[in-house]
C-alpha cells in the first residue's frame, strides 16, 4: 500500500506540475491572443483610415473630373457658338457677294443691250445712208 500511496503522491505531484505548466501555457496563449487581437484591431483601424483617405482622394478626383468636364463643356459650347457665328457671317458674306454678282450681271446686260441698240441704230443709219446713195446714183 505504501507503493500505491507513493505512486498516488508521485502522480499527484506530476499532475500538479503539468497543471501548473498548462496554466502558464494557457496564460501565455491568452496574452498572445490578446496581443493578436490588439494587432488585428490596430490593422483594422489602419485599414479604415487608409480606406477613408482613399475615399477622400477618390471623391476629390471625381470632383476634379466633374469640374474638368464642366469646363470642357463650356469651352465646347463657346467653340460651337463661334463656329455658328462664323458660319452665319460666311453665309451673309456669300449672300452679299451673290447680290453684287447679280447686280453686276444686270449692269453688264444693260450695257450690252445699250451697245447692241447703238450698233443696231448705227446699222439702220448706215443702211439708210447706203439706200440714199443708191437712190441718188440711179
């Protein structure tokens, strides 16, 4: 029985040492877990901060893009208006040129008609003179 008593005492001591080591290991694992959780929380906060900064940058970039689009739109509209004004002016100039051409054609026709009348009158007068000469010579 002494043997069993010694074995039980030895096993009790061994179990005590194992329990003590297990407790120390559990305490270390708990501290490591807490440190890991703290690191995870810190990483999450850093990720949130980076996400917020990225969001702010993206929003600023989007605002710049919108501003650029609005400015480009204004420039395009102004350019389009200048093109339309230029086309209107070109149309007016072309119409004025056509009117001048028509007027000069009408003046040329009048002058040609007057010249033809003059030539016709000359022909008539010369033919009259020729007739009179012919009548006299008969």
